[in-house]
C-alpha cells in the first residue's frame, strides 16, 4: 500500500544508529513500531493516524493527550500544514491558515478560553481558528501533555523580546493572552521547577 511504501522510504533514508543495529541483528523487513515511528516524519505520523479506523484504538491515542479523536486528527493535520509553511519559507505573519483545526469542547490539561481577537485595522472581532496563534496554542498544549517542564513559552518570549516591532495581533494573539489558563500553568510549572532545582543545589552544597 502507499502507506507502507511511505514508511519503508523513511526507514531507507534514516541513518539512525539504532536502526542500523536492528538491521544488522534481525532479518525482519520492518522493525517494531516503536522503532519505525521514531524515524517517521510528522507528516507520515499524521497520515497514519488519519487512516486508522474510527474506534477504540483511535480514541485511546487521542485520549493520551486529553482530546477526542476528531480534534486530535485535525490538530495533527494543521500542525503538518504549519510545519510545511515554515519549511518552504512561506509567510506566517498576518496570514489566515488554509487548514483550520477544531476547537476542543473538553480538554484534560489547561487550555485557552478566549477564541476571538480584534482586527487592529477594522476593530472587528474575528476567530483565531485559522490564525498562527491558535497553532501555537495547539503545540503548547501537546507539549505540556508530554513534558510539563517544556521551555516553549520561554523561547516564544525571547523571540518577542528580540523582535519587539512584531504585531502579535496580526498573528492572531488575543488580548491578555498570557493570562490564559494554559500559559499561566506553563509559567507556574516553570517556576516550581526552578525552585526545586535551586533547592536541590542547596542540598548538594550543604
């Protein structure tokens, strides 16, 4: 099938040491899924998830990230589109994304509550569903479900500090976006990690 061919192509192109070790040790054409998926592109991972038949398996994968399967699939598709836009050096600033992701009605982890931004030119409210900010929120949500101590927000703020002329509103950022539950939780988690790290250093020195 085309899916198998795509994955086989990923395996052939990969130069990972663990894959080379597998090929030198076993005669199987395909390594176990945990090895195969490690070398698959994000686009292929999104494609594989999209062709899984609706049911328990698909729901359980999405449930790991505190989302339903329909929302999770749309998020993967949207992030692949975002990644391809960046890879081809296309514009993201002040752009309406062609691939719209679904708004989750319920999430396991802290999320955002404001889904509208105000157009700085017309003063009209508009949805963030097809704006870069919403894609950034999706990425942060998935990151916090995997690694609550991630530094995504910190790196984001470093970029904003480096390029203060950038109009966040044109990216779809909502008013007082940093006070949204998800971003507040990210800051609190980071602060707790720093306090814990300082406490550990004090314990080691003494």
